[in-house]
């Protein structure tokens, strides 16, 4: 029967600069998303009639903007994954 190993896993590819760099990338991408999302909230709060206007293919701006937020989140997640690779991304 295998025993429980309580020692933390240490990746052989990790150095002391990786975690702060990845955290910095995450914070930058989070701020980008926050700004876009804040725009969505502000338009809904102060100009709700604007969100009811038709933006694309018969869909109102709220639907288009909402789906855009979902797509943006997926794109930013992919960018984050690319930036955080140990062998790739800008240094």
C-alpha cells in the first residue's frame, strides 16, 4: 500500500521569477477585462435605452456586449496561458 507523501511538489522548470511574472500578467489581463466589464455596467446603469438598441443582426447591444464579454474572457485566458508558458511568451 502506498504511503501518503506530504512533501510539496516542486516543478523542475520553476524559478523565483516565474510566479511574480505570471501574477503580473494576470493582473494586467484582469484590469483589461475589468475596464471592459465596467463599461458594460455603466452603460446599463446610466444609459439603459442604449442597451436596448439593435446592434447587430437584430440583436440588441446588451446581448452582443454580453457575448463579447464571454469571448473576451476566453481570449484573455488563452493569452494568459500563452504568456505563462515557461518556454514561450515575452520575458
